[in-house]
C-alpha cells in the first residue's frame, strides 16, 4: 500500500494448463516476480471457455465473459437449434468487447447471437507454453546402462 503496509488481496487469473498441478506451478512462476512476501494459491477451477480473444491494444486492460449462441437449422424438423459457447474477451470497454467478438465471428460462416457480455474480475490470462527441449526438467523414463 502507499503507506508501506502490506495488504492481503485475492485476485483471479486464468491459466491455460493441462492439469491443476501445471496451473498451480505456472501461476506461482508468473506471479512470484510481482508479489512481495508470501502468497497462496487458494482455489483452482476448470473454466469452460470455448476460446480466448486476446487484444494487442494497450487500453485493453479488462476481461469480459461473452456467451454466444450458434444458430443451426435441424434438417429433419426444420426447426432452429441454438447451442451456447462461452468466450473470454480482452478489451478496454464493453463496446470494444462486442466489436472484437463481431470482428472475429464476422469472418466465419456461422450464424450467431451474442446473448450476454459481462465484465469479470480476472486480472490476467496466461497462455499455455509447452516446454522446449532445453527446458525439459523431467527425468528420462530409463537410464542408459554403460557396458
């Protein structure tokens, strides 16, 4: 804080990971350089985002959760069918988030309706970063024997 005292805060992050343990390892690695003192990972949940729309704009400092409904026609019954998918959108404003969705989805042939867009408390999103050969920290499955 400004007066030099430390304040305990809870923040939400999204980590693209293959397992809960990988997510915990990644968030500790990412956050440890920004935090002074101790910190704990208190909760990890699976999030069902169909995709994440990132932005290169410096003003895009917020994350919006957008629910889209894709419209298809059932060939047998000729009735409209809607299926929902949730996206995470980085933007500086609500209108910017809607515009970003329309830009991405406008390039597809899918009929869609934006049913909801809501600002989240997410601080940042960390994409999956597969380890390269030089970073491999796992032991080999078997040790070669010298003869």
